[in-house]
C-alpha cells in the first residue's frame, strides 16, 4: 500500500512476519504486537507505538500521537472477495480463529482449508489460493482478528 500525506510518501510492504515501511526513502521495520478493536500496538524500529485505526472499507484513518493520516487502498481488488495479499491470506471480517489446520513449512494445495474462523455466527474457511508452502502463520486458535488482518502467508 502506498499513500501520500502532506509532502511525505509512505509505502507499506509485508516482510516475513513484519512490514517494511518506506517513508521518504528511509526504510523502517514495523511489527504488529497486537491488533484488536481498532487499536494496534506496534514496534516501529524497536520503539513501542500505539495506533488507533478506523476504516470504511476503502480508506483507513490512522491516529498516532494525536496526528491522523488517511490511507487509501490502491490494490484495485473488489471488496468482499477473498484475495491474496502479497502472498498472505486475510480475514474477510472481524472474527475469532476457531482452528488452525496447518503449520509453518507445510505444503498446501489450492483450495485446502488452512484455518477456520467464526464471524457473525458463521464458520468461514480460509483456503489456500494456490499450491505452495506455508511461510508464516500470524494467528493462533482462540485469537480475535480484525477485518483484513493477515492470517497466514503461502509462498
């Protein structure tokens, strides 16, 4: 995701279990410690930061230290459709992880159920979008997740 605010440009890219944020040519490491109910506890280059996030599906408002910025998705993917996010599988809505059927390093086939989540009294199966190998799991059974949170990554 890339956006510009004021005169600064920021690009956010998945990097293993973390993200690499490029801000005006400088790369910083961003690790999501916890994300729940619109609050994110982050480690940005090792420094703890609390961010508050709200969204209307296409836009996100992120507030850090009293300063709010607007991020706009540029993926072009249609809303409501499960999609691959830079090799990652994302939560279609807020919910609870009920089971995790794979581990890091497991080889998976397209359509294989990797995990199940419960949202709005429905069971949602998160399935591999392609053949590959699970390179990262970002959730565990019993964990609450937010909409569009990356759950797992398949290479």
